[in-house]
C-alpha cells in the first residue's frame, strides 16, 4: 500500500511520481485512541522497489474512528486515509 504524490525536495527538485510509504504506526490510549504514524518518501516506484534512499519523510496523527468496526481492523488503511488529507491529489499506488 502506497500513495503516489508530486513532491518537491528541500533542494527544489520536483518528483512527479514520488511514493509515500508508511513505516511505523503506534496507537496510544488516553481519553480516546490516538494513532501516530511516520513514513518515508521515495523519488518514484523504481527507487522504492530498488531499496534506494528516501528523499523525504512525513508524520501524522489522528483520533481512531471507533464508530466503524470494519476500519478498526486496519490501522494502516486509516493512516493512508489521513495522509490523503495532506496530499489530496495523491493516487493509490
């Protein structure tokens, strides 16, 4: 599961098919369930599958939606849905 986005590196290089991959997910229980995730951005699918170095990183967090039991079984899916809020033009990869 990946998300393909347009990404500009800190050096001004635009990658039109950069690949976002979630690497870590943590769920914490406080007043409600908080999900925290981090991931890496690769230049393209070839760089990702070829185990090249990442060109960027991202993180996000959200409160777990416990109203829909089906979504509770897949935290990674909910993380990608949250990531799409940051990159609304992203395409499922």
